[in-house]
């Protein structure tokens, strides 16, 4: 018997989604998807009829939301009303023209600041398009947000949200209060990539250590990997964007901005490992393996110069490495080996040296967060907000937010696979446009299949997803992130202090200052507030033990 196709269209879809709500579909992970796909509409109705009748018999809750508008015209395209109705029925929440305040992305930060000043006229849920900053700390200290500590990790009430990563959530604490639900971003997003055909031509294996990485960069610079007989290639292309250097440095064990050492929180630049990493980076520069003017190059050039065949290696988000591979494939860039198309090899965590554990720089794990304001006046209001956020992470709702409506934005192929059909479409016209801004993606968005339908994607995208998942076990977080939120000194002068360290690193790598000059910069950082920040962070750290 041919497998039943998911129909996400019209009122039928809305009713189907509502019926699915009561059949135990509470997680958005792939482990739940196979069983979901086996349920026909009749089976779903029979299995969950009692629970669903109980759910739908309740009066729908009103939850107000301030969200970011990235594309214009959110939830207003053809058949958007059907999407809104399906979401309303599934979450048992009123969805109408008064539910959402949509704010254009280019003015969102300003609007958020003004909203936080007006505690009497806030939406119940607001999107914060950053981490915790001084504005958010001030609002939290003024009592603008609910403390979610005793609510978020209730597995029975919130089966999705309760799976939130504790290390990521901790970054959203202000004076011991958990003030938000993070919007998930892959923790293991950073990694490396290199031209596969360049390595094959030069007989190089995949790097396993930082020494291997250096040796590949050297060969890519001096051994004519493109075979044109001209000295015109480089190993790495760093830029003024700090991420490539941060990714490379973290491999040496100096932590992620801060490190726990001997019972104290220590800023990374005060460790021996930091100097080891910095001297490795300087050697890369001194040996000519990166562009001499890297410090003034825009971040976008890192990918561009690899695409153009001028550089062969990247230390960056794996997404960007994969997009270079996609570029080679779509443009049929020939391999320098003379066989087939050029490709990029994607890599995750590697070791400092043989015998050392693998490590990789962790992302913050979040792309902003949702804060529940005191406009949710009662505990019931709070729980309605959390219920809505939790249900939006169910696979059925992610289906709407990420894929939209069958026949318009995706199709189900004869082999039961699902494939996007939005190529060339104006994003503002999609029926689900904007809906993904209401999703936290906790525990995670499906990557392999959704509701039993294998997702059509490239081999490089599948590899990217696999490496990101593997990276999590090796990922290094900033252990001081939560404490920095509550550091008064860092709130006032953190940006300036960070700039001092960034400039010092650049100047040392490029030979503009020596180690004595570098230590002078570190002293400047201490005098700019660093000494006080260390004390404030460690006071909190000690109280937390």
C-alpha cells in the first residue's frame, strides 16, 4: 500500500493538525518522526480522541507576541489564513490580527528598547534579537520578565522546552533568574573546510591535528595546488571578522573567551594556552600562509576567495563551507585533478596535537531568545505562553513554519520524500512567511525526515548536519557568560575592553607589537575594567559552587 501523503492545506489540514495534537507527538526530534508518519488521520483520531477532546474543549488562550519581520508581509500571503487557523487549533491559542506585533528587522533593536520602557503596554512574549545585554539586564532588574527557573524544565507540561540545553539556558540568567527561552542555533556549527581536489593533487590526507592543518596550509600556499605554475594561492584567508581566529585558537585549550582553571574563572588571554595559540597564528602569518592584509578584508571575502580558487581552506561556520561546495557543484567548477567537479571537504573538531582530546569552539547555542513579560499577569497567563512556545516546537508546527503548504511551497515525491518548491519565489509571498520567528527549535529542527518524509537535500548538507551533531560532544562554551551578564563593569565598558583584546591580537600577529607590547595591551585591558570584571565574575562563580 502506498504511504499516505501529508496534506498540509486548507481547513482539512488544520483539522488534521488539531487531531494530531492528542496522539503523543510532543517532540521535534527525529526519533519521534517515524512513528508519527505511520498514523493515518483515522488512527490519529482514534488514538488521541479523548485527549484531543479535552484540549479543544478548553477556551482558547490569548497570547500576544512581538516578533521580527525579516521579509515583509508576515503571515499575509496566499493561504496564510489557513496556516494561522491550523496553528491556532493546534496550540489552542487565539491567532488573529491583534495577536502579533511585527517589527521590521532593521528597526527592531530600537523598537525593543522602547517597548521595554513601557511596562504597561508590552506583549506577553517578546523576541530579543541578541544575547543578554545591558538593556535586558536593566529591564530584568526592574521586574519586566518572569523568572522561568521553576517552570521551563517541567517535562510533563513542556516536553519540548524542558529539553533545553542547560549550558545555553544559563546564559539567559540575570541575578539567578532565568529570563528567557533561547531560540536554538546549532552548538557545533563551527568547523573547517578545504579544497578536496587540491589535497588530492598534492597527496595530502585529511588533517587530524593543528600541525596537519598548518602543513596543509603551507602546501596550498607553496606547492601550486591549482597546477597553473604561478605562485598565486594561499592556505587560509582570514578576515577582520574574529570567528576564523577564534575557531583556530580554541583548538589549543585556551577556552572560549574564558576558562575554568584552578577553581577560578580566568579570561583566555591570561593563559599559557592562549599564547601558544597566538604564536601559532603568528607563524601562519609570518610564513605567508594568509593574505598580508587580512585584518582589513571583509568577512565575505573568505568564502569568495575560496570560490575563486585563490584560497583552499576555511575556519568558519560549516554552513559557509557547505555553500562553497554548493557553488562548485552548481557552477560545475572542474577539479584540478582533471576528473569531475571540485568539492570542499567539511571537518569538525580536531586535536591540538596527537594525544590531545578533540575540541571545537561552541556557538552561544542561541539566535536570540523569547522573554515572557509581566504583561502575562497571572501564572495561568505564563503557562499559556509556555504552552504556545512548546507546541510550536512539535514537528507538526515545524512542518508549517519550515515547509508551509503542500502544492505551494513543497511537494511529496513518488518515493515519499519531501522537496521544497520555493526556488525563485518571493519570500514575502509564502503562506508561512514569518511563522519560523515564533519557533524556538528546542530540542532541534528535523534534519533527515519530517513526519516520515525523507528530506531531499544535498550530500554536503547531510554531512554538514552530521558534523554539527558530532561536534556537540567536543564543543567548548564560555563558562563565564552568565556571570558577565551580571557584571556592572562589563555592562558599562565591555565593548571597549573586547576591542582592546581584538586589536592586541591583530597587532601581535602582524608584527606591529612584540610580546612586551602585547602585555602592555593586556594591562590596558585590566585598567579599562578587566581587573574589576574578573573580581565580579569570580564572586558570582564562588557563590554558584
